C-alpha cells in the first residue's frame, strides 16, 4: 500500500513497520500483556485498584485522612480538668460558704443586741415618764385651789342647828376668788365635801334649813370674791372641799379644810 507524498517536500516513511502493524510513538511499550490486568504497565509497577485493594500504607482513593472533616469517629475528645484543679475549686467554694455563714451569724447577733438595748432603754425611760407624771399630779394636788384661776379656801366653823327641828350640822366657812378672765357661776349645789373616812357628801338639800350663812346663787366677776357657809348633816370630820361648776365635765377646784 502506497501513500501519496508532497512532490516538493521531503518524503516521510509511512507509519508502522510496513507490515500493517501499528507502533506507538517514541518507542513506548504496549499496555500490558493480553492476559494481565488493566493498567499493568511493563516494568513491574502494580496495577491500580487491583483485586487485592490498595498497597500497604496507602489510603483508598476518595478517602479522607483520620481526624479530618467527615471523620466517622467524630472529633477527638477535649482535654478534661485536672484532679488538682477540681480539688482547689471545691476547697475554695467551701471556704466562701463558711465565710458567708459566719457573716450572717454576726449580723443576726448584732441585730438582737441592738433590739435588746432599745428595749431596755425604752423600759428604763418608762419609769422616768411615770415619775414625771406623778410629780405633775402631786403638784396639782398641792395647789388645787388655783386651778382655772379660781382660789378656794375652807375652814372648819364648828356646828349649827336647824331652824325647824333639832338636826345638828357641821359647818364650814368657804371663800371663792375669781382670778381668771371669765365670770364664775356660784351655786351651793356645786360644793362636795369629803369626810375623814373617804365618804363624799353633797348635803345642800338636807341642809337647806340649817342655821348658817348660805352662799347666794349668782355670777362672780373676774377679780371678785364671795364667801359664805356650807353645812354637812351630823357631827363629822370634813377633810376636803370640792367645787365643780361643770358637774364632772372639767376638773373640780379642790382645797383642804383648815
């Protein structure tokens, strides 16, 4: 078989060896013997992906190295806290809790001590207040006749008889002085006597016919005085005289019998 040539160029020999067989360029050997595995080149190189698997020490194609993304065994475990660190944290937490308990106990004791001091202070101040109240009441009892700006005096005047029968009366001389700014009502009904046994007597109605100088009903102007007598049925010892024009609405005017 002949191949046409360019007349003006050099002549090139036909491919092959003239016998019809093909030969690779550069003298490269053929791809293995007819009975060998695929890719078994000449020279003793093992075939790729043969029945025996990959060569020893070489990962299969398409695989990932251990520990990389997609590792079926997951990421390696993290390094845990050492035993010494755990013991140190436990001891530190226990000390902190103990300090907090001690602080709370101290606060409770201080609160109780402060409450006891305030209670004792209030208790000790109570008798002082009571003493002051008693002193003020005692002062008022010493000068009862000066209450409301009115002065009252009472003096024992013996006994007297009755103008109708033989009843005997104990007689007292009394005097009222208005030292206030308001008029004072005068009436023998407002007098009360206290006997030595503590009995209170108002004998105006029973002593209406007593032979004494009765106090007339009227009004006592500021700066004025009025005097007269009151009588108690029987021969008794009178220790105190009270004058109460308010009938218990206000404190009475009190004096001791002389």
